[in-house]
C-alpha cells in the first residue's frame, strides 16, 4: 500500500491510496458490507457509483461462513464478487456491541456468538490470521473499544491492553510477510492525554495507517469533536487517517477539516432501509403522507437511478408496502448521494474552497427538506 | 389488442399478442408484481431478461396507494416505471383469499382490507373502473373464485353470479370505449359440464381473451388436469387462452399441451426468496449445508447474472444471513430460468418437437438436483 497527499486546504487534505486491487481517492467513504454484502446492493452497483473500497466485518465473516471457508474458496474478493480494495475491521467492536459473555484477559477476549451462542476466543494473533485468510487489503488491529462513559482509571487500564495487543498484532503480521496493510487504532476514551499516549505508542510500533476508534459510541458531539481536534492533526501526516464508524456528514465535514482521510458508517444504508433519504434540500422521511401523490423525483438535482426513474409517490408506496425494491432504490440513492458528497468535498479541497463547501453544506445537512420542491 | 397464432404442434401453439405497449410472444409467463413491483426486481432487470408482460394486482393497488392516485400520477406504467404490457386481475381472487368479512350479493362483494380492516364494496363495474384508471393493457372481469372442494349446488349457483358479473363487466367496459383488452374468466369448479356452460356463456358475451380461473386452489392434480383437458381445447382458438395462477412448470407443460397461451404465478419469485432454485439439473434448496463450500455456480448451464458471478457457497451464505442480496440473486436466477424455459418451449413448438421438449423436461422438473455437479 502506498499513500500520497495531493493537496492540502488548511488541515483538510486529498490523497491517493494505492493498493494491488486499485486506487482509493481520499477523503473516502467506505460502505459497510457486514456479511460480505453492502445490504441491498450488488458489487457492480457500488463500483458504478464510483466506490473504490468497502468495509467488511471480521466478526461476522468469522462466525458465518467462517474464514477458513472463504480462504478455501479463493478469498473474500472472489467470494463476494468485489474486486476492488476491502478493509476489514478486527472484530473487536462487534464483540463489545453484539456478542454476549465477553471475558477480556491479557491473552484475548472470550465471547459468545450472537447467532448461535457458541463460545469463541479471539486473540490479537487470531484476528490477524482471520483477516489474512480473508485476504482483505487493509486490516485492523484488535483493540478494546470502551463504552461511554468510562472512568479514567478504566480507560487507562484498557489502553495498556490495547497497546499490548497492537504490538502483538504487528509482530504476528510481520512474521506472516504479505502485501496487506495494517492499521493501528487509537483508543483512550474522551481523555486527550490518553489518546496522545496511545498515538505515540502506536507510532513507535509503526503502522501503515492510523485510526481513531471508540468515537461515536454515545458521547456528546462536543466530546467527540474535542478528541478529534486534539488528536487528528497529530496523527502522522504521511499516513492515512481513519475515523472509525463515523458517517454523519456533519461529523465528516468536521473530521475532514481536522485532516481525516477515511470513513465508514452504516448511516446511508441503514437510513435508506428505514426511509430516511438525504437530498440536496435536506433530509426526507419518505413515509410521510405528504408524498403520497408527489410526482416529483426524490431529489431533482440528483442523477442516481432512483431519482432518474421514480417519483416520491412511488418510493413512498414501496416503503409503505415494505417492498424489497424500496430498500434497493433508497440505498442506491443514499449511497449515490454520499459518493457525490465526498467527490464534491475532494474537489473543493483541490480548489482551495473547502471553507465554501462547509458553509454551503452544513445548513443543508442540519435541516429537513421542505415538503415540495 | 391483436392475437395471431404462428404455429401449432398438436394442441400446443405459439402466437403473438400485439398491444400498444408492445408484443408478447406466447406461451408466455407473467411475473407477478403484486404491489406494482415484482419482488426484489427493477423493471429494467425484467425487460433485460426478455419479459414482455407482467401481472399486477388490482386488489392491492386499489387499497394502496389507490387507483385514483395512480391515475392522477399518469397511470400504472409510469408509476412503476414499466413501459411494456401489464395485465391486471380483477381483485376477486385476493378478496376470497386475503380479505376478511366477505359478503357476496348479486350486486357485488363487500370485504375488509387485510391492511387496515377498512370496509370496501367491489362491483363488476367498479373493478373495471379501477383497472381503467390503472390503465393496464389486459383487464380481467370480476368473478367468484370458489374454494376446493365445493358442492356442485354451490358451484352452479356461483356460476350464475359469475356469468352475470361478466356481462356487467363487458357492458361497463364497452360504455367506456378504450384501447384496453378485456378477458372473461371461466369458473365452474371441478365440474366439466359447468365449465362448458360457463365458456359458452362467456363466448356469447364476447371477450378479447378467455381465462381458466379457480384452478390450483388445492384440488388434486388429476382434477385440475381433467378440467384442463376437457375445457382448454374448446376455448376459442383465435383468442389468447390464459390459465390463471398456475406456474408449476410440470403443470405449464401439461397446459401448453392442451393449448394454453398465458400463465402467471408467484412460484419462481416466492421460491427464490425461500431459497428454492430451479436448475437444468433439478431443484436446489440453497440452504443445505452441502453447499457451504461449493465453489461451483448454481447452474453451470445458466447464463444469468447470478450464475455468471456467484458460487453456491456465497448464495448459501447470503441465504443463511437473510440478506436482501440473497432474494435479489435468487429471484434473478429463477425468473431467468423461467423465461428461458418458456423460450425453449416456444422454439420446440415452432420446430414441431414439443413432445421431445416434454420428454426432456418432465423428469428434470420432478427431481431434486444431485448435490454436486
């Protein structure tokens, strides 16, 4: 993996990540393909929109169908028919949020599957082994994602473990010699000094990229922005900076403003399935009865398949009927909107007008669309 | 609407229906788009496979979003973005199978919506009015679909009503002067003499096509085949003959052998969502654990998007995860399989080898595929 910065505009920057599976233009948004599928979409549809990388979840794929099977069948790209870069997380976050009976020791974490209750033990080495088997392009270290709020004492103790695990991940990864990239994850809760310490120790170990983890876990926005503002500009400039699990576009703007390069989030896809759609006029809740005979496209300024071919009235009808096509058309629109948003954001940075971009978009993102256009 | 027969092979025949929305090659299969969407599919995907006509349900569209809204928005084709022929049923069948509190009188039928329990009254005139508002290309008369088993006495009484309603539908339809086609529906249960009587009376009224209704409602196959064999060859030769709600391909072969031209059924789409897939080797239940590491395509002889791009192992994985993409890929395959089946059947009739076609396919359709290919 190779990363270079093309242009800065304040702390914001655009760059290019090169992998053996293709190029990624940053700042980038990675749609989430939990089970190896971005819900409701084919891989071709994502590529046609312009997406260059997706995220997939190690925890889910490890439990079902199992990394051994995916390896045997030729790796994750072949299995899911997506031939561009894939980033896999370490499984840590899902263990803390989905699994039951988590027992954390210095060795690793024992947990019970949310699917069948079976018991598993994940170590730093094991998570790397799984991700190597999946053969994703960017793999993440195992970390402990602490809840909000967490006492400083606990955050500090947890960080010692997370740092130790990061080192073990790196050691195991190095031993295995391969072409993938390994990213470290900065934890430390809402305590900037702990975050700094975490970052310093990760830099000492040395990674291909650095991620901010454990944010957007329920803390007030100010706390998140505080950590971001303190830490992001200190993350190594020459490496990709990844803000994990954050995808609210207001947060994205704020984070890019602090120099973040990569994002993933279920917001565009999950909201789509729930009928919340992003438009150039603000958010729309398609189930509202005011759309029942609205013959206009969802977003007249949008060129996606959904907006080019269907009316709000039909989208509302499909949503009310809980039709699969509702989830498809809504997901197409939201992911298209996200891609275009990121594209325009990159262009604004390239042309030194990111401030203008922010001023234009922040008010739109904060409001609901008026009922008719 | 214009219909002409191209070729006969025994009683089987191929023909062409011309409508102002396009041509339909018969024998044809009509995918079912209950709420104005063939579940999991876009209209383009159906057209790309070759489908020339879909069926949509008057009952569902009348209740949601309402025919007035669809009319106001430009008709059903525009609303759902399908620009080829559409056949709508009369709503009768759904009233008998879905709605509660059915009160049938000579005037019409009162029922309660399965969605919100609201009370509605459907008359022969109203069902035509709704279908004219939808602006579908082929519209069906209101009939009473009697259950199996039904006493002869009841079947006879019901038929009097059905015949009266057919007449009223025709009268109302004629009064409205338009370019749509109106089909009559032959009822009469499993009693061939009643079916004959029904047919005679419908012919006296005069329709653009004739349908066999009230079959595949739980009766033994022999009873269905008995009615088919007795009645189908007597249906007017120069008009399309439609066997309603039947789509098991063994039944299709049998019916085409008796001169039937049109079919609709949820079998390919519903089975797809439930993981039952049709292949050139027989049926496959994709959830079986034997497919968990099966790297072969679902059907090596199939050229559909699913078979060209995915393995049985991935299809099984998607199914086990209940992913939307599972329903999409399975539906694509089954509908592609159905279209190709009908296409090959038409070719066999054209080349006077329908018997050969039957002998080849009947054993395949009866068996489950062996586990590996």
